[in-house]
C-alpha cells in the first residue's frame, strides 16, 4: 500500500476493526418509543400557538426598539412603536393561551 492511500485512510479515520464495531451495535426498542409518529423530537414540547406567540413577541419588540433606535420622524416612529406594541401584546396572549 502506498503512502498516499495510507494518508487518506488516516485522514478519513479508517480503522481495521471498523466492521467489528458496526456489527456490535444494537438498536434498543425503548428508544423508538420516545419518538411519536409526528416526527417531533422528544425535547420539543412547545405547542404551535406558543411558538407563534414567541415569534410575534420577538418581532414586536424588534420593531419597537428599532424604530426608537433609528430615530425616525415623529409620526412614523409612533406608528412603528404602536405596531410593535400590538404585535408584542398579541404574542403574549397567544403564548399564554397556548
């Protein structure tokens, strides 16, 4: 075997016992029960309404803070802060309701 092939195998993590390790792995049936049929991961317990609420809350905060930070004209700034506040409140209501 030449040096080039050896170096590629070393970089790729080739091991002469790789097949022995693959055959030794087992699937435990208890692990399959953790996943439900919807395909969601077990740690993801937020409902869809709560996720939408968090999204609207963060968007409302972003709109309000950015309109104040950009120092827009008085009417535009007040409209943007109003829209941001409404989005923020709707997001909180959806999060609490969900």
